[in-house]
């Protein structure tokens, strides 16, 4: 999509010593990570590794106990970071109205909104259902709509939290196609998934987290053939046999 | 969609407000008359006001309250004229400058109402004071309006004349309400009470109640009309209100009052000139 | 006694004259106007309290909930004092007009509608807050979005307001004056007929009132049902 806001000063994002310990329970214990300005980075790791918390810290929903987040040498930009949640909300309104929801803060004309909305619905294959109720869509369709909603705001960085967690293979494939298209459009993507097959299909690089820490950050191909850390090796071996089956 | 909805609501509000404003404005000329529940509930206004409106083109909006409340409303300037029945309070109202003048309009009388079984033998009373003494002596339940109305003021005068202090007695119940509700209460518990004849005549839920004592000249109940002082409240519709008061005391008005009857019984008598 | 009163009431209903229709019409106008104003004020107010983050929020919620039980007579007296010729708004001459009744009933229904709206919107806000925050919604944009999204549930608030307005007698009696053919509505007419001891007529009017509220509720319920199926 066009009209990207924020300029180019957002990358690289440097995360240094990010700690989050509400009420003394340490959930993030010193995350260090650097993200360049393109590609799809997949966050892998067992449950409780702190992957979702990291996404939440990046989009400003979580204020860490300590550590720094540096966005290309400055503070986090006002716009340009968007997140799609695991169970995205759907307003009691039409598919189109849900698609253009993210444009509301931009105060565009109604006509402008709906023509942009129709364009994005076209790209995710839901244009024919624009006037239907969003809550009547299937899970996969709702997830696609949530992606479209984020896409329409032309984010520089898009955070995805297990976007295909409860979807069947064909719906998953559809979501992956859209994620690739968003990336081709120039959006930096950071996504959490437990689906290793999906990680191999989408990831340019992999960040492996465990116990609130980043254990390694390597190109995807190398991660799966020669993981650096013991934790990652055991994680892949424990998961690979059944996850690779589809 | 939200805008659409808001727009529709805005139009609806405007409509309601305009309709209300229009309703307030359409009645070409109208005055507010603060009067008593006894006159309203007797049905008198339903009989005489249409006659006045037809001859004058002025519509009279009656707010029915106790006499005390009606005088308060006049004092605040919320009515143009008053038709009430508490002579002492009315004279004070005019003397204090709240009213321009007071005119005698009509009278009816009070009646002592009670259960037909009449445990206090009020029927055999020699005069009003005797009737009230009998009720107190027997300790029979008596329901007082206790609402600063003209009837309430009259009732307190009668107790005083009978040298009885009823307030605080177990048989004396202070209702704090209009004539009709007081009669409803008396009917519900077979109690005595004092009523004006008009309300009683028009009252339908009598159950065991009946008039037990009436006719003493002390039970005479005069009504006076007062023009709210336009010098104090400049918005008072002086001309229209005066026209109404003049009509009430004219031959035509007196005839209208005298011709109101329930079951053949005349309820209000024009005051002698 | 009771049975005969009831049969009389039903007989009277069959012969409803245009006077009764006038009274019913004014009731609908006054209470309808109050509910429309209450909707415009109360629902956004409730939503603002639900979405807003400010000191004393709990106190405000408790206050609004408590005001739901505000006696209509108290509202009536307060509005009377304001609209009286001797009061601050006396110059408008609104006392004893339908507009005064609309004002009083609006004050009566706003806390009720705001309290229900606060509860409804707060539940939705908990579900949506983070995503709207990520989309950089302003506080007011969140309020309007939530109000629109909760519109079917908020119908309950509107109905509650309508019920309260149509059934209250204390406020309209004081500020309207129960003037025949000008400010007499169903509840004040019922009070008057009861005063006159004409219980059958009072009950007949009461039946009309209940049937009316019932019909409005049925229509609203049907609408809501339809909309829920449409939008989930």
C-alpha cells in the first residue's frame, strides 16, 4: 500500500537488556535483539518463553521494568507499528467497516476510507463479502480480515501473534500468502508461531527465545540445519516430527 | 453508520422540542390559575371553564394544589390568579403585596364524614365543636389532610374551638395529602375526616363512609379569587386574569357556578354581593 | 370490590374516548422527548466513564449508580425551583408546560441510562482496549466506536429510561401541574382519578400504560433479536 508514514528513521530497532518482572516474577530477563528494516522474522520458543510479551513491549502495550528500546536512534514513532492479536476483535458491523477501522484515527473522508477498504478486501479475497457481518466470517476469514485491517494502515513494522493458531491447513495457507504479500509491500514483520513448518516457509531469520531470554538469532536456513544453542536443538527435535507432518 | 444514527437522533430531538414549543405557543391566550384540589376534584372547573373560554377566548390552565401550596406558587409568580379558601391566609397574601386584591367568589361547606356505624355518635352532635369533641372523646380514628390546605386550616380551627389538641394523639393520623386521597384512606380504615362538600359529592370510592354531620354555619367555606400582583411579577397576564376574575363574579359567572350539580345537588353557591 | 373494579376498568377501555388518546399522546411525546435527550446525554456519559482513566472514577460510578434511585419528586422540586418565575430560568416561562416535563424527566433518566451504558461499554472496552490502543484511537474515538458497537445492548438502557419516564408521576406532577388538556399525562391522570375515588377509571388508564410499555418493549426486543442475528 502507499502513503507510508513515519519516514525511514525507525530501523534498526535495538533492544537492550529488556526486563519485565511484575510483582517479582521475572518474565523477560534481559532480552537483547536487533531488527533490521526488512524481511520476516519468526519468534520461536516454548510456551512461557516471553515471545508475546516482547511483541507487546514493541507495540507499547507493555512498559518493561528496565532496559531500552531504541528505534533507529530515537523513541518509538507515534504511528507505523501495528499488531494483530491471536483472537482479533470483530466489531458488530460489516466486513468493510471492520477493515477500515484502523483508518479512523487518520480522519480520512468516508469515500476515501471505503475505496481503500474495498481495495484491501480485494487483495485478501473477501471483497464479495464486504457487506456481510464480520462476526459471521469463519476463523480463517476473520484472521485475514484482521491482517487486512493492519495492512491498510501501512505499518512499517507488523507484529503477528500466532495468526494461524486455530486454523485448518487451507486457511493457514491463505494467511501465509497474505503475510508474504504484506512483506513484499515493504512492511517489516515480526511474528510468533508454534508451527515450525510455517516458520520454514515464511521466515528470513529466526529468533529463538526460552526462559525470558533470546538464545539465538540466525538466518532461517541455518537455524533448522545447524541450531547454535542446546535449547534450540532440543526444541526442534521435540517439535519437528509431528509439526512437519503438514 | 454512527454518524447516520446520530443524524437521525438529532432530527428526532429537534422535532420533539419544536412540537413542545409549538404546543406551548399555540393556545392564543391562556392564564395559569392555581387553585385547590377540592375545586378541581369536585369537577367544578370542568363545568365552568368551557363556558368562560367560549365567551372570552382565554383558556384557563388549572394547577390544583392545597391552598397553602397554591399561595406559595402565587408568591413565586408561577400563576396569574388564585382561587383558594383560607380567608386569613388570603388576606395576609394581599397585605404582603403578593396579590393585588381579593374578591369573594363563592362558598360551599365542610361536612364531617365517617363510617355509617358512627362509633363516636357524631350524628347526634349539637354543633361543630361538639362533633369534634365526640370524636376525640371516643378516640375514634380521624384522618387529617395535614397539607396546609384550606380544609386543613379549617379543621385546625375547629379543633381549637373545641379546646382539643389532636396533634400527637394516637387516634389522629396526619396524611399530608389532598382531599381525595384522604377520603380514600378514611374509606379504607373506617375513619372520620373533614371534607369539603364538592369533593365528597364527586367522590366515588365511598365504601362505608357517609356524611355524619353538616349544616352548622361554622362549616361555611368561602372561596376567594386573587390577582397575583403584576407590580411584583411583571409577566403576570393582568388583563386576561382580571377578565377571568371579573367573569367569576359577574352574573354569567355566578350563574355558571350555581348551575353545577352532581346528582341534582348544588355544590357551590355564589357569594352574596 | 376488586373484581367489579376490574370489570368496570375493562368496560371503560372498550369505550376509550379521544381525551384518553390525547393524554396517551402527550405521555409519549414527553417521555419520548426525555428518552431521546437522555440517550444523547446519558449513553455518551456512561461510555466516557467506562473508557476514561481519571481520579475518582470509582466514586463517579458509585454516584451514578446511586442516582438511578433518585426519587422523581426530588427532581420535580429541583426543576420547579429552577424554572419558577422566581428561579434562575424563570424568564423563559417554562413552568407548567410540556417542555418543563421533558426537562424533569430527562434529569430523571440520564443517571439510569448512563449507569447501564457504563456497565455495557466497560465490558466491551475490556475486550477491545488493547487493539484500539495499538491503532492509536483517541479517547473519544474509542467512546464513539464502543457506543456504536454496543448499540443492541444499549437498547436495554433506552428501554429502562423509557420505562422510568413513562411510569414516574412525582416530577411531572410538580413541574407540569397536571393541567387538563395541557400537561396531563397518563400517570398524573391516574393520580387524579384515584384522588377522585374513581378507581375503575384509574385502573383502566393503568392498563393502557402497561400495555403501551409492553408493546414498546416487545418491538424493541424483536428489533434487538433481529439485529443480533444480523451482526452477531
